[in-house]
C-alpha cells in the first residue's frame, strides 16, 4: 500500500483541512500519511482524530523552513510530540517571524509596483496566521498581476531565492530546526535534497543530526533518486518520500500517495523516534 509522508493542510499553505486530507487518503486507499505543515503544528490534533475516524495511519509531522548558503533547507520532523510546550512555543515564534517576513515581502512587492492590500494578505493567511509566499502569490493572481501562462516565471521572478521580493526565513537556522525536532522526540529528515542540490550541505546537516533524507520526491529525476538512495545507504540515513501535495486547484504535481517510499520506512522512522526519545540517537556518521 502506498504512503505519503509529505502533505500540507490549510494550517499552513495547503488548500484542504487536515480532516479533508485524511479523508482523501482513505479514498485513495493509502496506508499512512504525514501532515507536514510548514512551521506549525496547528493541524496535528485534527489530523490524528481524522486518522482514527477514517482508518488511516497519520504520523505527526512538521516541515520547518530555513535557509542555508545559496539554497533553502526544509527540515521535516516525524513522530514529533506536537503538544509539547517547547514545540508549541517554537511554532508560535516561527509564525510571528513569518508575519514579519510576510510584511517585508509585501513592502518589497510595493517597491516593484505590485500594490497589494495588507488587510487582504492577513485575511488570506491560514486561520492560525501563517503567511507564506504562496499566499502573497495567490493574491497577486487574484488581483490580475500574473498572466495565466506566466505563473511559474512570475513566481520565480519575485519569490525565488534571488527574486525581487524574496526574504529569507531569518528566524531559524537548519541546526536549530533539527535540534527542536529531536527535543520534541521527533526524527529530523531533510526535505527534497534535489531542490537544494548541494551534497556538501547535506553532509553538514548530517553532522547536525539529520536522520533521514527525502529520496522519493516528484521533482527528483531518476538519477537524483538513485544518488540520494545511495547516499542514504552510505550514511545510514532513512530514505523517506512524499509528494508535497498542497491540494490547490490548478496545482500540477502528482496526487497524494503518488511518490511513495517503501512501507518499511514507517518502522524505520518509529525505531529512530524511539532512539531519540531514549536519548540514544543514531550517531551521525563522520563526514
Ligand atoms: P515559504 O514557505 O513562504 O518560503 O514559501 C514556499 C512555498 O511557496 C512552497 O512551499 C509552495 O507552497 C509555494 N511555492 C513554491 N513554488 C511555487 C510556484 N512555482 N508557484 C506557486 N507557489 C509556489
Ligand atoms: Mn507550501
Ligand atoms: Mn519544502
Ligand atoms: Mn512541503
């Protein structure tokens, strides 16, 4: 049976509620999913309840955004204790940082003649106040700033790392994200390494305590998949996978479960979480 360890709900920048995602997973016959919202655990309790309701295994998760060198490092966390005070406090701080960052990107857009209304940005944010590039971009589309056939090009022009309105995720580093996930009893995993495309940076993150890498990912080429699978084996990392499903109408991308890792990854993640909790995490290998 297929599993999907990377999907987003409307607690961050996905279109669907956590319950809606789990219902969809059940319809599609998936064994397990993890709702890995960016920088928030606000959807986790609802995801757990829906897992019981629909008979789908729902693994507590998160995806923390940080920046590294010329790229971004997104750190997934699995089997986190999402109710822990520390994680609640951290995610609260991250959301506050995102509102400040959102305002900075909003100001940069205005400098480049894209005049949005801040109240509308806030209204379009998730119920918990999460603001991401996707929210700003969707408002730009709604206001007619983005020609239909230029969507990807326009996103990159404004919001790629070297884009006109890009602001870094300045409020947390990858190392802090890894530490926070482990402190919450979770297993830190590097998301979509192919998008970072920097093996040296991966070795650095392994030293910081990363325990897995997301080998199976829709935009990875077969060559990248083979490369990261070999790297996972060599470094003793868990090879995870997922679709990064956001559920918006018009999202290209694969459907939920369309990029599944082997089922045994569930047991590997659980075992790793048990080790983290026992205070005996896998030793990061020497590189
Ligand atoms: P942020 O979390 O604010 O750094 O924004 C990153 C998010 O922007 C990603 O997780 C996607 O949801 C969204 N995103 C990335 N690329 C695109 C794109 N080409 N078009 C629309 N949204 C995108
Ligand atoms: Mn997103
Ligand atoms: Mn990501
Ligand atoms: Mn994601």
